[in-house]
């Protein structure tokens, strides 16, 4: 089942797969520029299951709502979830997002370099097709 369909979020044994399906509502809200709606949709998913895409979407919604601390926390949880699941491509994307948040908005170059190192290791060892993306972030 694709994680972007509109299955309902529900309690019970299939709650995690239902939650994954409901992530699409949050991304639809993001596409519409409805940041509070996106936050609420992703938060509803996360009440049922820890879905990395929901954490990543929540990070984006919170950024546009001005909650930088929540953005970083959610993005870090997304990164950890993607790594646990073995999704190197999305883990690298989350790590690169954390580079931008830490460097660009907090001025925390040390943290940005740490996330850049993580992204570089993932890209070099697991997703070399992303090298082009990494080259743009090397100027720390």
C-alpha cells in the first residue's frame, strides 16, 4: 500500500499501516499552503504511529509556522526513523535539511557540519546518486 493514499487513521492492529496511509492528507495541506492543517494532519498520524514521513512533514509545517525548535526536533525524529527503516535516500534528505536549519537559521555551524558529515557518509556509502545534492551544501 502506498504511504500517500487517503486511508483513515484508526486505532487497532492495523493502526500503523493506516497512519502511514493518512500522511497524504498532511502533504496535501502543505501543497495548499495550509500550514496549521498540515501540522494537525501530521500530528494526528503521530498520535497513532511514529511514521518518519509524518515527522518530516511536521518539520516542514512547523518551520512555516515559526516553530524552529519543533522543526529541528521533528526533522531529527524523521532522520532516525528513516535510518531505522533503512531508507537511506530520505535519511540523507532529512540530514541535509538539518544542515540548512542549523546553519541558516540558528547559525550553529558545528551542528550543521555534524549533519553534513552524516549526510555525506550516507550518500557515499548508500546513495551515491545524491552526490550532486551534497556538493551544493559543502560550503560550510
